[in-house]
């Protein structure tokens, strides 16, 4: 709720500034054609700058939300891409491809549209207990998260790297018992903002 209020305040502030600027122009004496063209160019430039500022503010708020989720250990990385160690990339559905962290538990899910799979969404869903949860915050805004996960069919290490702006991040999932490595790229969402669908677990 606080973040929505921030967005609302930023948008309204920029809107008011724009209206005051436009009102000041109307009160001036009639302009020549050359002056009108210059004014339009100025207005377009100002509009672009306002949009850039709004986008920047929203990006900062989204980044802050993601960091808060990481700090509290309650977040979801919703993946839009999956790739292997050889660089092969596949675009995927973020609703069924994710890593979810909830307290001491982590859930990893891989799924592909149009396939049933072991979990009912074209892939596999695994859950395990988290250990050695560590967060590192860099001066450039990047955030690194690493931990181990152990479950009935899952023994893996996970390493997240979130970009310095916004909430895009990579996570590398490496099996500890086999030579298997898979990476996701997507957006980190607070748990209450996430919209993922969890398939069936084997155990």
C-alpha cells in the first residue's frame, strides 16, 4: 500500500508541475509561428523528461520492493527465460517457471506450455529446506543471494544476482549430486505480488 501511495504522489506532482507550466504559457501574449514551433518542441521535450522521471521513480520503487522481499526471505523470481550452461535459451511462461522462497523453504519449478509433465504443467516441481542463506548488497545497487536447498528429491545450490535497477535477476540452480545446471532470468516479486501456479510435487 505504501508503494502505491509513492507512485500516486510522484505522478500527481509531475502532473501539477506540467499544468502550471501550461497555464503560464497561456497567460503570455500571442506567439509567432516560429515561437509556437519552439514551444511545441519544448513541451515535447518536457513531456519526454516527465515520462523518464516517472519511469525512473517506478523503477526505484520496484527495486526497493524486491530488496525488501529478499531481506525478509519471502520472494518469487518469475522466470521469462531459461537457459543451460551452453547458452541455449528458451522463452518460458513466468506463471509456471519460478523459484519461490518462503522462510526456510524454497520451491523450484520448471514447466512448458502444452505438455503435461510430472507436475501437470510440463515439467517438474521440487521443494526443500533452505540453509546458509546469505545476502550481499553491492554499491552499484546489485544484490546477490545464495543458499543451499535440500529436499526429498532436491539437493542444490542457488545463486541469485539482481540488477542494480528495477527487479530483473538471474538465478543459477546447480545440483549438488549430479552435473546439472540450469538458469532462470526474470523478475523478483514480493510474495504478495506474485501470480505463479504451483504444480504437483513428486513427494
